[in-house]
C-alpha cells in the first residue's frame, strides 16, 4: 500500500526537492504553502504533486502517514498546530532525506559559507558525465538538469550541506542528518547571525559533522582557508587538500585572469585544462574541489575534464537575465561580503573596462544586520556605480539594522566621481532603483543585481526599461 507524505512549506527550493525525491521513492506526496509561485510551483505541477494554498488544518485530511515540516514553519502555524494536536508522526526534510535516500548509499556532502550550490551542481554534472548515475539535492537549479533534486541510480548522492538549523523542533544544522562518506570542507566564515551568536558556534557544528565521517571516508579540504585547516584535527578520515595558494595534491593555474580557462595541477604537475563559461577564482576553487573528489574516487580524468568544461552553471549565479540597447542585466545570489567581492572580481575580469552597476538588496538575515557593516563598502569596490536598497527591519531595531547610508557614504568618499554625482546611492525599493538607472544607463553598461530574493521583480522592470529605449 502506497504511503502518503504531506509537506508543510513545500514550495521552498529544498522542500520541493524533497517532494520530488519522495515521489520518485514511491510515496504519494501532497503539500501546502503560502504564496505559491514559479519556479517551484511549475516544478511541482509538472510532477502532478497537489499543493494547497494556505496553511489550514483541513490540508491534513485524510491524515497522512507522515508529515515533513519545512524549516521555515514555526509554532502558531495553524496546520502545524493541527498536526501536533492530532498526534501525527512528523520529521524534518533533512531527517527524511537521511533516512529514506542517503542511508545505505554514499553521500557526498558539500559544506561551507560560500559555493555550496555551485559545487554540488558541478559534482552532479561531473558524476553524470562519467555515467555514475548520481542523485542530488541542491538548494538551487543547475541548468544542466533543470531541477534541484533527483533520486540516485546507484550509490552516489550529492547533497548541499547547509549549516542552517533544521526545523522548529530540531535546532541542529541540516548537515548533521546527512552522514557523509565524502565531505567537502570548502570555506568557513561567520554567517546566519539570526541563529549563531559568533563564529565559534558554527565551528562547533562543523566539528560535530567531522565526527560523523567514517575512518574509511574522505575529507576534501580547502587548504587555503585557515578555518578549515583548524577543523581537520577533529576528523578521523583521510584528508586530501586542494587550493590555489600552495602545492597541494590538487591546485590550479589560471590561464586567463577571469578564470574561464585553468589548468588542473595534480601533485604540482599539469594534468588537464578546463575551458568553461564560469568566471572568477572562486569558481575555479569550486571546480578544484569537484576534480579532487572525482579523481580521488578513481574517475576517468577525461570524464572529469569534460564534465567541468560542459557545466552550464546554476540559475541565479551570474545568470544573464536580459539585454537591450547595448546593456546586459545579470542576476546573482551573493549575500555575504566575501561572495560579493569574489563575484565582482571575476565579473570585472570578464567584462574588462565596461561600466559595472551593482544593485544590492541586503535581504538575508545576516546581511540586514550590522555584523558586516565595515566589510560591505570594500566588497563593492570593483563596481563603478552602486545602488543599495534599504533593508527591511523585520523585527530588528534601528541600531541592529545595516546602515546602508553609511556604506554609500564610505564608497563615495573613497572614490568620488569627477562630475560630483554620487557613485553609490540608497533607494527604498526596486521601483526607485529602476528609476535611478533609467536615465543613466548607456550602451556597454553591465548591471548586476545581487539579492537572495526576487527584489520585487526588478529583472522584469529592467527588461521593460531596456525594451523601451
């Protein structure tokens, strides 16, 4: 008899992926959410997974065999309260994945503050190129697959190892449910200021994760990151290092400054050259991590090279959204000063002398706070013009909220423009941002929108401006 699972909060990228995996594993799947919209609504509709709009007790009728609770769902949600009153069995998405997909297989888990989505997508692409039939759960949409989740056709499962907490009843990081046999430790900085008080609190969780990797497992470590190096003492598994700043077992030589062509060095010697559509040293690091994983597991080097070279990227990671009148608009998910700086560095190397506009919406729980106040202006230094959106308070006091006016002032003082027009401005919303650009864009400009949300449809607004000029 087919078992029924109901997912509360089904339209998040990860939860929609769980829904697809559950369906592939033979479950009858239903779900509910508030604000059902593409692309996840289309993703679920294609799989004929029924979704109830809004959270209501009647969504649990007839009672499912199991409820999966999304990590955005909190006490007070009427559907969640009904679930608890009825005594229905429930788990988090991470726990469901660990029990039903990862158990008995070989999870390859990617962790770190930056690069998780792209690196996990690259793993899936390279493993697919080799014919190794990977499953995956990714917090984004790899353009090579068009979906963020797929059931495995063998032992391999690629998982984005998020350090964010799991559910209202489980405040451990999601990655503690994944029991990796291969673990990529990509980088580590302070993030998620809404749940972690400091960097040490995050270090503690990574140390716990290292304890779950078996002695027969593999740790792939970014040797360039001292935080990662310090973590390795807590592991019990074989360690293979990769990086750009020393002769690790896996390193790289950039053939072009923008990172579009690089040579993999294995034990210091040229091994193969990758030419691809990705830019920036950070993406070369992503590729290095994947090459180190694949070659350490005995994959054919030519398959590794071809998989990397044919990688099409990830939606919302330097994705070209529209062009018109000689202006190109790109979308990027960066929401941390380090990610902003490295993304801009690669973008600048790629576009050369073109004038670069950055529209930044500080939207994540960390970016809205002042924890990175002093780092934001330097992170934006490679941009020619900057438009900063005022962050939404959402419970933060004025003293806790990022001071975007101060950031803009710092940018303007550091690099004043000869015509006395401010290099950086502050706007209240997407409409104001587009109005500011409307009369100032000129052929050859490159516009980079940085937000981990949709910023009120700003890409469509800019498309309309460009099509009208």
